[in-house]
């Protein structure tokens, strides 16, 4: 069977867990050489080991997306090792540590903004600098359902994720004519470490009410959308914020 991403290089931040890991495995299944960038060495190395075991080309890099120098090194090392960068999924993120806007602290604001919004900005700058020289590329940013609608327990996280859509649209319109497509995905409730830590025992019940399908989604269901957005099959998609949420934002 032909592999549409053979000869391409895909970078996934936060590839050591959850949606990022599932996306890294999907890019590899489709033939891409994959760079996994994560602040968590153990998780990142585990994802890399799975891809290597399956015969894929893979590199793990320990990266903190809040540090622009670390992000620049990530792109430089990717290009040095695999000869280019065709696709990037800016996915690394953390949950909101507060339950209400009223109780969210300055520390929580600083941390959530630094990882979930500034991190995407740093990644976009470094990736675009390379892709614009190459005259081609596809980038997907991970926003959230909380980037499209108001979620009471997610004020700061939601502000960051709305910001991710703003960055996505601005980058999309600025660079489309130079061959780089930028889009975003907006996942609903997905079963990962992040949601298990945030919602604990409430998670299963929340999932039943979260969307018209009445079920939890798995990270692979987001991964397929991301890889499709990066593929030539999505050649006319520019600046979209695609809900992957079982219909949650449709009602
Ligand atoms: N799980 C959901 O329901 C859901 C819904 C909507 C959006 N999202 C978004 O999807 C993305 C991935 O979430 P997940 O659920 O897979 O979470 P996860 O916790 O399973 O994975 C997140 C990964 O990001 C990494 N990371 C965190 N901070 C980092 C940093 N500063 N630099 C580099 N890596 C860092 C973590 O080490 C981890 O491997 C996040 O941006 C999250 O906001 C998740």
C-alpha cells in the first residue's frame, strides 16, 4: 500500500503522551520520518521506541516550548538530521489549574499562557522560518473546544486556546501564498493523561454528556484529523479551526 507521507518529515510537540503520541504514530504509519519533541524525556523516548520497533525513522528531542532557544534548536536539529521539515503539529499543552476565573492565580495564568499560547507562537516562528525558505509546508496547531466556546472551569485555558486560533488565522492568511498552510484542530473531551488528571473519577460521566455521540473520544481520532490536514488531500484548507468533538460545539 502506498504511504502518502513517505519522504516527508513531521514534527510533533508534546509527542510523549496522549494526542501527540497518537499523532506521531499516525504520521509514522503513513511513512513520515517523525521528530518527537517533549519536555518529558521518558514519555518522548517511549513514543520513539514504539515507532522504531515498527521500523519507522524517528528522533526524540527534549524540548521546552516555553523557551524560544530550545524551540529554535528543535527545528535546526530536525532539518540537520532529516534534511527538512514538511509538517508540524504544535500540540504541547497543560490543563488549567483553577476551577473558576475567580480563583485562578497569577501563577496559573503565567504557566498556562506560557505553554499553551506562547509555546505555539515560538514554534510557529521557528517552523515558518524554515518552511518559507523551502516554499512549502503544513502546520496544525492544537487548540480546543475551549478555544471556540466559553467553558466555565477553563477561563485561562480557554483564553489561551482562543489565542491559538487567532495565531492560526493570522499565520494562515499571511503565509498561504508562500506555500505554507496553517490550520488548527479543536478537540472535545479526549481520554488522555491530561483529562484523567483534570477530571479524575468524573471523566466517564462527563464524557457521556459532553457530545451527541455520548462517549469519550480516543487520541487516535484527533490524530487522523491532524494528519489529514497536513496531507495533500487537504490542499485547499487554510486557516480553519476544525472541531474534532463528536458534535459538541454543534449544539
Ligand atoms: N485531552 C483533551 O480532552 C484535550 C481537548 C482539547 C485540547 N487538548 C489539547 O491537546 C494537547 C495535548 O493534550 P493531551 O490531552 O494529549 O495531554 P497529555 O498531558 O497527555 O500530553 C501533553 C504533552 O505535552 C508535553 N508538554 C507539556 N508542557 C510542555 C512544554 N513546556 N514543552 C514541551 N512539551 C510539553 C507533556 O510532557 C505531554 O507529553 C494540549 O495542547 C491540550 O490542551 C486536549
